[in-house]
């Protein structure tokens, strides 16, 4: 618990609050001390002025009588009336040799009478005023209130610091335990996943705090990893299953050529068949590597701002002769000047794969339409045909690797064309969907909107 970040943070805040409390105590002490000091000075000056007035009115006898009367009252000041030769005429202060503000430390030895023995010396603030005739009048007040205030501030500060430290330790412990519970939850979930349970996910508390946000991101990451692992398992099985046939066919052709080819033409034909089978296998591996590269996200470094409208027209023009040879019609409905952020090479591959898929799976005489329109959410690319379409229960699976529906494994193509389309679409953060065109298949790709660059 003591090594957790939450406890260390709580300890740091405890230190900061402790220092703050000490600084506040020092400030309070100096403010209160200054205020009390000023009050003492004001009281002494007022008392001294009153006695001077009595001296002016009645002389030395009146002054001495007033001092003796005043010093008997509770909470009285300390006084001294001193003759020019240094004799104390009245009061309890020791004799003084100078005038103005002075401070005296008075105890029993210096003439200060106290009721408690062993009492610590007292500090007295004294105002010494010269009077007519060489007399000195001294009025003093005990500074014990300032000392008491100092003791009170120190005691209060000590109590406050103690409470802050105690609260910091308790708060750090509580926070650390809560922190550790959340960390333990993440750790146990991660351990379960390491042990093979890929369905485990970190539970959310619904507080939308940092831990909930972290857990949500980790859960998304786990979903992504689980989907990729599932895709890898499917692709691995499909590769092993699909490549067995062409490789076995190549082996059979080579074996037949070695055993039965009697003429150069027969041997050449066997070599051509074997070469075609190997080319098909290499194309499959190339498509798989391309999909893996795209899904890894490394191609995003090649993203540039590009004119999707012009690119779609270029691809359509390149495929026009092939479409015509297959006795299909091609219709374009492309809004000019639509720009997106993307990889030009991959987007060209996407359009080419969709057109090849439409050509391969529709009978002669069908119409293929390419449309590109602006929308509030971005740019909508649509490849549509009026062929037989795809059954509803199969349409959601046509973008899976090697999914051929009811077609045999020996059918033309690697079965990865639409999987490559799905990977490219995901890389561009676009939305991919397949719909029933009644008749035919309608594939829609919604690319995110591109913010216009600032004008220079």
C-alpha cells in the first residue's frame, strides 16, 4: 500500500497542507502579536497622559497619591515615580536611568512582587516620561498576553498539524486501498486472459472516472485483439484448406508430366498448369500479407488529401474495356471535387476489387453503377449492380476472408478481395455496408468528412 501512487500523492498533499498550516500559523502569530503590541502601547500612553494631567493639576503629592491608588486596582499597570536623585517615590518598578520606551525583565530580585514563587521572569513594556522638576514617570504593562498568545498559537498549530498528518495518513490509506482494489480487478482480468479466457473483460463501475475510462479503452483493445485472433484462426484454417487443393494440383501436374509426358508439348502444357497454380497460391499469400499490413495500421503514414472524384473516374476508365468484354454496362454518377484523406494506392485497390467482384458475380448484360456523392457525414461511395445479389443470410459475411457462400473452392479468385476492401475501409475509419439492391448488390462506403484547409 505504501508503494502505491495514490498513497504517495496523499503523502505529498499532507506535507503541503502541513507546511501551509505552519505558514498560516506564523502569519497569524505576527498579525496578532502586532495588534496586541499596538494595544499595549496605546493603553500605556493613555495611562501616562492621565497621570501627567494629575501632576500638572496637583503636583507631586497628587501624582503619588494617584499612583498608589491605581496600583491597588485589579489588572493595574506597573508604575514608578522617581525623584531627581533616583529615589522611588511611588510604584513597584525598579529605578530607571533613561527615558522613552524600554523593556524590563522583572522578578523578585529586581523589586517585582509576585504571589507565586518560582514564576518565570516577566517582560514589561515601559514608557518613561520626564516631568517638570526633574521627576520621572514610568508606566508599564505586562507582555504576558503576547507570550500567552504565542503559546496558544503554537498549541493550535501543533494540533492542526497533527490532525492534518493523521487525516493524510488515513486518507492515503483509504485511497490506496480503493486504488489497489481497482488495480487488482484489472490485474485479475489480465491474468485470466493470459490463462486463455479471452472473453474476460474489466468491469466498469459507471462512475466515468479515470479508471472507468482506462477500463473501457482496455476492453476495446481486448475486443480488437479477440477479433484479430479469431480472424487469424479463420484465415489460418482457410489458408490450410484452400491452398491444399492448388498445391496438390501442382504436384499432380508435375508428377504426371514426369511420368506420362511423352512430347515437349505435353510437358509444356503440364508446366503451364503448374505455373498457373503456383501463381494463384502466390496471389493468395500476397493478399493475406497486404491485409495484415493494412490491419496493422502502418499505412496511415501515407495518408494524403486526394480528389476521390478524379480517382474514381480513373479507375472506371481503366476497367471500362474489361467490363465491356464481359458484356456488362457501366454507369457513373460521380459528383466532382470530392476530397478525402487517404492512401491513394489502397483506395484504388478498393475500387478495383469492388468492380472485379461485381463483374465476376453477375451474368452478362447486367449494369454496374459507380456513384460518389457528398453527405453531411462525409463522402458516400456506392458500387451497385442489378445481378442476382446475395441472400440476406449471407450478406453480412461476404467481407470475411475466404467466404464464398455457395460457390465451390475451385471457383476463380482467392476469396480475399472483399476482405481487403473491409480492411482498407477500416483503415480509413469509414463505414462499410452491403444492402439488397432489388435486384443486385449495393455496397456503400461512407468516408468521414474532411475539414477544409484554412484560407491563406
